[in-house]
C-alpha cells in the first residue's frame, strides 16, 4: 500500500461541511469545554456521548475562538485549552516506516503526519486537526511516546517518528 493511501485510510472522523455554510453569528451560548476535553452545558457535564459527537461535528476554531456552525446559525462557545484530547494511539505498520494513528476522546482517528502534525505550544504537545482545531495529548499518551522517542543528546530534544515525518516532542 502506498503511504498516501495508508494515511487516508487511517483518517476516521466525521465533520459537517461547515466550510460551505455562511450562517449569521447568533451570539454566545453556555457550552464550555474544560481543560480535560469534557463538555459542559450551563456548568453541568454533557454525559451523552452522541450529543458531544454531534456538537464536535460542527465545531470550528477561527482566530482562536471556537464556534458551533450549522447552516442556520453560528454560536460561540468557550474552550479552556483544546476542545479534544488524544487519549490513545497505535502504531500501524507500513513496511519499515510505521505510522502513528491517534484516537481522540470522541473516537476520531488521525494519522500523525504532515496533515495532522504534532506541535508543542508553551511546553505542551498537541495534534493540529482540521477546521483550526487542536487535540491535546493526554499525559499517559505523552509518557508512552517519551519512552519510544529518539533523544538527540546534543540538543536534548526528543523526536517522534511517524511514517516519513519526524516531530519534536519537546525538551527531555
């Protein structure tokens, strides 16, 4: 299988075609996503996973602000850090260059790649996703990656490999 085909096959996420819609802005609603990726409505956790997935399917980030966008309206919500959390990962073999596939707290899957890169912001690792969104790397995943990372003794930077890409995990 070609690398591009494998990358596409590892993407498993549902998002509405929000880029095709241009609804009017209708203000802010009391939905908040906390630093652990837990969604809340009026300070109460949203416990229905299907409802969270529905909201996430219309979530976008524009200029650092998060919105739920439908064909009829665009509403602002608050996000403490990143709206999604990478809670699991797996290595997918592709010959001698295995790829890392990350899994978010809502079950979306992305290949760690040039399209979905690992970035470190203020010392914290994230994966850049579609629609301006980010997924924060859960502490357990981070420590698993540190164990498998390649350390550059000179700079102290830990490098994580996924397919043909190499990502800085941070200073160790």
